């Protein structure tokens, strides 16, 4: 019981930290959004290795989306398996279900990040 409670509290903390990492405002001007962040990639010009290393991508959107999705689904499945399944507590097959739910949540979060970036 203590382990499940500590795990759920840990997942809530991870979710709160993940939400606090996301930016609160967005800008519509591309130059204002990339000022001081990195070098935007020019269209049609081949870049040297040094210039490519200076360019920064938006990989953190995918990572944060996958982590938040996995944590949210794992927390939900943990609650379901602990209190609402055939027996009270978490046993071996419940751990497998929680892991599968976390993987599904990670894929859902990654897909949401892809859709969000495609809509921009």
C-alpha cells in the first residue's frame, strides 16, 4: 500500500514538473520565436557541420509529450489495478498491465506532440 501511494505521488510530481516545463506563451513571429535560441535552417542551402550543430530542433516537445502520456496512463492504470480489479493490491499481472498502459500513453503523447507541431 505504501509503495503504491509513493508511486502515485511520484507520478503526480512528474506530471507537475512536466507541465511546468512547457512554455506559457507562444509567438507568431518566427524571428521573435527563434531569437537567441538557435540558428533557423535556411531553405535550399547546404549547411556545414558546424552550422548544423548550431541549429536547435524541437525534440523536447516529443519527449515531454511521451513522458506525460506515459506517466498519466500509468497512474490511471495503477489506480484501476489497485482498487478496482478482481483483488485488492498490485500483483504480477497488474504490473504488466501498468507497463502496457504506460507504453500506450507514451505513444499517445508522442502522437499528440506530432499533431500539435503539424498544426503550427
